[in-house]
C-alpha cells in the first residue's frame, strides 16, 4: 500500500532561493567578502536555511535503504522532542522534514497560559488551568495525559538542554510573567536563563533601563516603556548605535547581530556606550542578540563591564532565542546518533506486509529510502505542510488521514475575524486514540504503529491558549512511550 502526499500549495523554498552551502559561513551573510548587518528578509531566510543544513549529517545520496526503529516526520518542536525521547530510549531514529516553527519562535516554552480563550483568562498556575481546560474540552490532547507525564517530558527536555549548555529557568509549578517585544506581557512556563532577569525586574518594578539601537526596525525600547509605564513608572529607555553600524543602516535582530556580539571588541564598544546611561537603574534590558552559543559568558562579561545585571527581551521573528533552541537540539540529536534530513520531505509512504513503513524522501525526486518499524507524524499544521487546505476540505498531506474539521468551508471561520471564540478551523486536525494513534474514518487506529504529536492534533487551539510547546513536548513523549509498549 502506498501513499503519495499531494503537492503543497506553498513550500518553504518558495520564500527564498535555497542557498549554496559554500556561502553559509560561521560569521553570517557575506557579499563580495564583506559582512552585512542589514540583509534583506529573503537573505535572512537563505542564511538560516544554509546554517541549519550544516548542523545535519550531509552526505551523498544513499542507494541502500536506511533502516531504523522509528521515523519522525517533522522538524518543529514536536518532531525534535520525539526524536530526542526516542534516542534517549536507545531507538535508532531518523528525522525528516523542513525547518520547523522553532526558528520563528521566541524561545519561550509555554505550558498553558490562557483558558477560556474567549474570556482571556490568564493562569498563573498552569496545572489548574489544564484541569479546567480538560473539563471543558475532554477531547483536548492534554486530557489523555497525566500531570506526571507532562512533568517528566519537560524535565527530560530541560535536562538535555542543560547538558548542551542551553540553560532554562522556571518557577516550580507556576507560570511567570514575561515582557514581549511590543510591550505586552504573557504567562509562560520556562524561559531562557538570559531572560530571567526581566521576569524578576517586572515583578519587583525596580528602576530599570531598556536599550535598543539606531536603525533597528523590529524592536523598540520606547514602545515597551510607553506600554508599561502605568504599571512600571521607573522604567525608561535609551537608544545607542550598534557596534559596526556607525552609518545607521537598517538592522534586523537576526544572527548577524548575535554573531557581532561574540566579538570582544564589539562588546567593549557596547559597554562604553551603555555605561553613561545607567544612572539609578538596577538592571538593563536589551533585545536578545547576545551571541548564538555563548550567551551566558557574553552577558557575564558585559555585566562586569557595565556594572549592573543585563537581561534579554525576546524579539520578533526570526528570533535568536528560537534559533539557539533549534540549533542546540539539532546538534544534540546528531550527537545522539539521530539521522536528520532537515532539507527533505516525505514524498511517498509504503506500508509493508509485516506492518513496517518505507518512506521515500527527497525534494522533487527521491534521494533516499527509509525503512521504519514505526512512524511519528509531527508534521505540523498549514505552515509546516502537515495539513493542506483546498476549496472544499482540509487534508492530511502524507497518509491522507481523516481530518476533524467543520462541515464545509463556510464553517471554517466566523464572520468577525477578531471573534473572541477563535475560528473553528484552528481546532481542525487528527483525532487520536489513547495511544496517540490517528484514527481512520471508522474510528479505529489507522495503523498499529503510526502515532501523531504536536499541532497536527485536533481539538486544540495552541496559539490562543498559549500551550504550543507544552502540547508538542508532552504529546511527543506520549507517542514515543506508546511506540515502546
């Protein structure tokens, strides 16, 4: 039996030409041998794609099938977490899929922040929120999980990140209020250690200075200060010139700025510019651009030079904390022996007589074949191409599994785009059994060893409920656990 996914309406490569790997350098974009601090958006996407490719094992086209226990389809948080949990259990694992949503994310790990979404009720205790959510929506994926399983999933991921030198912090059993780049705040569960000072500063409301840079179009310290001034009277802002940008060219908070901050000379220039502005500030907040791999060391050095603690504030996509998280997990998975093909997609799936799966992977043509005893489908929603919508219905893109969805296209959206109830299409996805196996049209598992995880699951609205990472991580944990039974 074979399954051929339909052609996607939009591919990741449609957003920018796939770069030549030779031009993906460790110092960022280069043009005529000269670094640029103000690349265009397509250039940023090209640079990100090229750099991600260097993390994978890139070799010649393999003619012999790659045998594994578990194939993971998807390269977002659910796919990454699935591959990690599988590798930690000694399962030979292959991961396939284009770069996922992590590279566009803030780096924050949400568990549950809002429910009911239409009431915008915010939860400081995410576990109480999950209990209320599953009572109101008994088909939500969280309803299939016990608290101890969700906690175990987070603990395993955070322990892995700690071992890879990417440090996260959290309040035990509680959410924390986090400053966002537009001056709003949100409740989140785990944050990069480099941002923890911002949570403390917001809670204590002490005198604080926010600093941004001339030419930076996607981050404004002044806007954050104005938005929060009623809650935080002792918050003020300043703007300086970014080291190496003396001509005040347009800047983007991407990896080039982060790489520039890995230069001791640039850090000294930054410290010299900030020191006269400190005044009575107890701490300083700045956009999250302090290095790709040595953020803790860089901040510690700057704090010593300037004299007060410094914290990062998440930025708009493409976000450095999201790239750090993606790169750290990708490197760690490769170190654990996971075979990763992050620039390829599944072109066709065959079900073998014994129940195993054969996956033909590549871009426009088959480059490799993977044989797996089981598959975890973590291909995401519309952006990740896990779901595809045409004029009549929403389809699952690889196995053509039934998709829970409103009856008819007219039911996808409410008339008011800003309807507080959210749109029914947001809760479309795959229905699953207690073992996270997708169901067929009769309500039975479609395949004994096919599992699903992440945002492709039905009956959840992760974006409005602020539960995306928690849903991805915990459902990946449950899927791997079910496969190991």
